[in-house]
């Protein structure tokens, strides 16, 4: 069983959550791409998004985001 109170260090920040919702809206509606994966990188606490055939985005803890190679 998962203990939700054990470690809050590896969760999305509010700014990351808001940025992800906006990005998902644009990715799925505007660009009409399929989102294949959303994952929290536990080393950097950034969110990794993989969409379409080659779109990779990282959302940093401050809510800023960047394309990944």
C-alpha cells in the first residue's frame, strides 16, 4: 500500500501542474497529438512529457518548460 504522507519531495508543484494542463490542452487540441507518457523525473523533479512521434518537453519546478532533444 502506498503511503501518501511518507515523502512529498517527489510530487508535482502547483506551478508545474498549471503548466502541464496548459501544455496538454495545446498538445491535444491545437496540435492534435497523442500524449504517450507523463513522468516525474525523480532526479531533477521535472515533469517529462512525450507526445506525437518526437515531441519531448520538460516542465521545471518553477513552471517554466523547454523542448528536449
